[in-house]
C-alpha cells in the first residue's frame, strides 16, 4: 500500500494560523494623473544657534519643524502628508532640486549658510543619490536682490544663489530619465555643516529666525 504524505499548505491556500506563513497582499493599484507640482518642505535657522544639520521631508503637515520655531507646519511650509515617504498610491517623478533661503537673510549669514554646507539627497533607505556643495543648488525663485537707503547710509544684500528665475534648477535624472519615487519608498534631503569654523548662523540677523525651503521639482502623480 502506498504511503500517503501530506504536504505543507502553501501561503494563501487557507492555512491555519499555527503555520509559520504569511500571506502577501499587494497594494491596491490606481490610475494616476501627472501634475506639474513639486514637493517642498521648510526648516528654520535660529539666531545664534550652531550650524550642524537640517533634515527636510521628515516632518509633515501639522508637525513642528526641526528647530521648533514652526509649531505646526501649514501648506505654506510643506505639502508632505507623511514623514519621509508618499502615501499609497501617490508617486513622484523627480527632475531637479531648488534651495530657497528667506529674503530677509543678511549677506553675512547668507555666506555663512552656503560656504561649507553639503547638500545630500538619499532615497530608499540610506542610499545617497546626490551629494554636492550647497552652492551648486540654485535658488530659482525669490527677488533678484534688496536695497535700502536711510539718510546717508546705503546698504544692499544678496537674497538668492544664481539667477532668480523659476527655470533655474539643479537638473537631476537617472540615465536621462526622471527618478520615480513610488509609494512608501523613503527619501530625504539633508544640509550638513560639518566643517563650519564660525559655528553660528544669524549672528547679524535683525529678526529671530530665517526660513529655508527645499523643492523637489518634477511631476506629482495623483489619483484620478
């Protein structure tokens, strides 16, 4: 008589909870439409605080920024819905980067911020896809400059890096194609001042804080 051998059930085949298996359920799919809409996020520089690091796209709408100066981010600060990733089924095609610094920043602080900062974009965990001095990331938005005159005194200040035109971005592609950021894949941008010798920013700033913003330029893929 042939011996009957019972095979272990396969995942998804009605196995009981006692079996050491798990059933993989794919994420629901959706039809997406592209919009020329960047992802953006804001962090603050505080007066007299030592330069170390600012991390962007880790604090979504409603959360405080890294410094605590913004108690709850609004639409003017970020359009990120959850920290460090896109909710399903949202996707994003990345074409380039912009860095924007507040027009109230003094020339002394502007130089301080840019001189030793390193811009890093990481994607899918800790994989660095771009690491470059911040001076190479243009500010293609904001006024061309500011000037003020009072009595015999005349002062002027630089308020942006590069030509202040919206088309002036750091173009970024992988093999001549946009980098596709898919749902739940982690990403972030960081600015680090590891070699800064002066140690502080905003020492000459007349206001308490200066705002900075990172733009990921590209297409936002949203459900129909």
